[in-house]
C-alpha cells in the first residue's frame, strides 16, 4: 500500500501539500477514477478518499485555482461546495441512469 504522500503525488507530478499543481489554471477531481488510482475502492475506504478530496479542494483554493468535483448525489455536491469547490457536478451518469431505470421499472411493474 502506498503512503498518503505517495497517493497525493498521483494528482500531479510536481504536487506538494501547499501547491497541488504549480502553474495550473484549475483542477478537476473525479472520485471514482481517483479511488481506483489510489487503491481506495469500496465503502471501507470512503472516509480516506473523502479526506483526499478535501485536501485537493483545500490546496487548490489555497493556490487560487478553481477546483471542480464530480459528486454522486446532491448531498455530496452540497458538501463539496461547502468546502469551497467552485465547480460541482451534482450527479454522475451511472447513478442517474440507475435511478431513472428503477423509476421506469416501478411504473412498468405497477
């Protein structure tokens, strides 16, 4: 397993705790992709992944660059926005499609 600093380095080859991506004009975090690259897959790693995302948001804000995050639902989107994410996607395709299909199945089965 990689150390926390090694995991954070995945975010950019010259990343440091105080500067997420020197020279960057913005940052976008995709939690699903990030969880795979950091080997933080599954519910048992959700808190650690959330800490990483919070760190990305804080470091980007400190560097004065906008930061975007893809959220899986409205609750997550609100939390990312409250932390200072400047661009937040409120849902992702897999979650939205699952909800839509479930709704259509409910109608069809009624």
